[in-house]
């Protein structure tokens, strides 16, 4: 009997999704190299949108997450907001 092939994707989880979104915001802020262009680019409107979506998720999921998920989301929103202010408004 053959074992099923390993999936090329990680297991779906809220923390993984939040991580992916935070990474997209960091790319949009030029903190991380864009994997497609291999350049550090700034797209402040995109970064702001992603940060706003993360903040909305924080509000809408309050009380419905594990403590680990809530802590990760809170930290990501705070860090990205600070980075946004430094990069765009500072």
C-alpha cells in the first residue's frame, strides 16, 4: 500500500493565515524582499489595507481565539502599525 503524498501546503490554521497576512504587510512596507521582484518595495496603501484587515480580524475574533492566536494577532497589529508610522508617516 502506498502512503499518501505530503501536501505542499502547511496545515490550515488561523495563526498561519495571520502570519501570511503580516508577511504581506511587511513586504508592502519594504521590510521584506518581494519574492517575485526580488526587490524591497514600498506600497503604503496596500500595507495600510492589510493592517486594517488584521485590526478588523482582531476586533471580530475577540473572545473566539486561543490565547496564542490572540497574542500573535495583537503583537502583529501593534508591530505593523509602528512600522507603518516609521516608514510612511515618519
